[in-house]
């Protein structure tokens, strides 16, 4: 197949289109359409597409493919938003400021709002926040032995467990915690936290809530994971509230006008914090009620057996049971002896006394 050559007019139309859009270079699809306007079906792999790519390569240019991601442009910031960013640039990350300004806790570093703030900071003459705590890059590993789990539990609980005086129930509880920490949902959730502080807070909350509960169902384990997630969220919101309050206090101390955006952000953060705490309390109460009801049912089902076992364990009661058994056994023995004499039985049936039978 012969190679398709572009005409001078086609090459010029491609260059004109490229140069007219320095901030947003055209895609290969658009350039092929420009060079071959009569072409109905456009494909970068066609001979026309290859011809356009070859021409661009000769000029050291590269067109964007149709499947390539194209980032959205930055947003327009208001004066209040710019002022807020300048005031908080040294205290907060761009993503944290984006969540406050645009009232969306789900914003990440990849969102348009965050990139807008980053772009603005490049032109602003301010000191930018630097996080001295390195992000966690290693995957969380749950303890894989009994003693590792015991050490982890003792790390977070107030009353430490003596490893040399472990009771059977405590061994069962530690083994259960080890199993809880190895569930897929727990591992997935803790690995979503990039910072070590959030990981430690999540892990410590989960261990403190579950270390003395060896009988949790899978549903209850999942609920405790959700509860601990809410604990981390509330901690993050608290940090935001403190940061916003410091900004408000500084503005008021300096006699400056407090931006309405700052006041609204503070009020919103406090509302979110209260809602988060309420969710935690409701989850915790639900878990307590469910487990209490389940344990009550188990106790009722096992009550008769437990009472019998307990009764037998008590020496006095056991002796009484033995004595009653012996009396019962003797009474049955006497009755059997009475029935063993058939003459006496017959005499009783006929209504005769012993003397009448003997003497006629």
C-alpha cells in the first residue's frame, strides 16, 4: 500500500488549527477532520490518520488521542475565596481548603477545585503549607500470631492483660480480635488512610471496642468498622474547626473584617461534626442493644442446663441429691420384697388373714 502524502494546503490547515489553540491543542480526530473535511469516517489508524501523525512527528508535535484524558480548566475564584486561600495557605493543604470553600468533603487532589487552588497558589506570593508527616506507602499488615495480637491490644487498652496469667476467656477474646483484624473489610478500610495518624486512630478505636468481645457476628464486626471510620472523620472535622477558629480569632484580634465565607465554613464544619458524633452514638447504642439481646436469649436457652450443673457443683446440694437418691432406692427395694411373696399377695386378694389361712 502506497504512503499517503499530504498536500501543502492540508499541512497548512493542520498547522493553522494547531497554532490557534496553544492552551488546548486539538486532538488527532480534529486534525484529520481539518485536513480531510470530506472524510465521513475518521480513524487515527487509517492511512489519513497515519499521514497526519507522520506530518506532526516531522514538526516534533504530538496530537492528543481521542481516548486520552484531558484535564478540565480551572474555576473562577471570588475575591473572598482568594483571600481565604492566602490566609490559610501556610496552615492547610490545597485539598483541605477546597473541601471547605466548596463545601464538599469528597473532594480529592485530582478534583478540579483542588487544582484551581494549586494553580492560584503558584501565582500568589505566600508561604505554602508543608506536611512534615510522611504519607504511608506500605500496606497495613494485621498481626499473624497470638502474642502479636496480645501486644497490640495492650498497646491501646487502659488495664493491661498479663500474658503470664491469661484466663481461658481472655485467650478466646484475643484470638477473636486476631480474626477480626484479618477480615477483608477491615484491611481494605485501614489501607484507605494515607496518614499514619489516621491509621493509628482507626486501629486503636477498633481494638478498644472489640478486644473483650469474643462472640461478635460478622455483621457486628462490619458495624464496628463503620463506627471507627466515623471516629476518624470526626477527628478530621475537629482539626478543620480549630483551624477555622484560629483564622477567625486572628481576624478579630487584628481588627479586620471576618469574611463571610470563613464564618459559613466554620458553621458548616461544626454542624458536620455534631452529625458525625450523633451517628457514632447511634451506632454504638445499636451494637450494645443487639449484643445484649443476643446474649439474653442464649442465657435463657441454657438456663436449665446451667442451673443443673451449678446445683451439682455445690457440695450441700449434691449431698442432698445423693441422700434423696438413696432413700428412693431403699423404698423401691422394700416394695419389691413385699411383692416377692406370692402367698401374701393371694391372701390379700382373697381377704384372708394369716391365721385363717394357717388354721382354717
